[in-house]
C-alpha cells in the first residue's frame, strides 16, 4: 500500500498530490512538466515535502507535522531511471550485485537466479554495459533494483530513451515483473498505451495537481 498526501513548492511550480494505491503497478501519467518526476522523487525521499505524509507498506516515511523524514537509503526502495545508470567499469554480474552489497544484504543465490531468469539476462553476466543494447541495459537495471530486495520499485520513464523496437522488446519483461516479482511498482510515463498494458491504477497529473485517480479507464477519459 502507498499513501501520499503532500504539497511541495519548487520555484514557480506547485505540486499537490493526494491518493492511496493498493495496486501492483501505480501509473503516474501526465504531459512533460506535469510533476511526475517531482512526485516520484518525493516518494523516494530525494525531495522533502513542505507539508503532508507518505506511507509505504504501513511505515510512515514522511510526516511533516511529526518531523519524520526517513532518508532515501532507509526506505527500501528500488529506483530505475530512464537511462540505466550502470557502472561501465563493472561487468553485468558486478552491476547486479551492487544494490545487494550497498544495502548490506547477505547473498541469496536462489533469488539471484530467479531475477536473472525472470529478466532473461543470464547470457549477459560476463559482459560490460557498453556491449549491451539499450533494452538489455534496462533489464539489467531492473535486475539490480530487484536484487536490493525493495518493498517498492520506482520506474521513471524506463522506456523513454528506447526506440520502438526496444520498447517492444522490454515491455513483456515489465509485465512479467508485475505478475511474478511480487514487488509493487510506481511507473512514470507520458505514454497512455504503455500504461494501459502495465498499470493497475492510474494517478493523472496536470500542472502539479492530481486530476483523476482510478483504474486504467481514467486514461480514456483524460487523454
């Protein structure tokens, strides 16, 4: 469960968002500049709300009235960006292991195999990121995030930098993540067709305000 009720002023831009989602994939939908990335960064703890609360999986991670602001590294969140942000000097096996080591988690060979199989990246483990396609790099970034054992996965336009053929390549893996990984996701996109395939609930944003919330049917009403 994710509960958000916050306001945040960013220069001339005002963000005000309030919703409660129990969906497997909560889609944040809106045009460029609508506040999607600001909202996801606030959920991640990278931005601190001016007012309000954020509750993740029953834990209050922000409560301005109570002076609570749990730092990003303690929120148990995986974050996948538009660009994969892999370490070029490490091979894929080492990149995948980075999140686990940074979080001080013990090795879990069974989980490692599940994630590698889920994302079909076993053949890539000995390569460097520079030898991978954009779609392969994103699958590795997803794997790295999952292996940090997050309770929430944040994806900020993960297909935004890919051409159409690469998007079609990676979409089935995102659907498998939704159906098999068991980790709730918040998925940012300005592509309604993408969200119709992936999201179970939609938060529609316009100029920093939530204009609709509900099932994917709200996309039809709002586009």
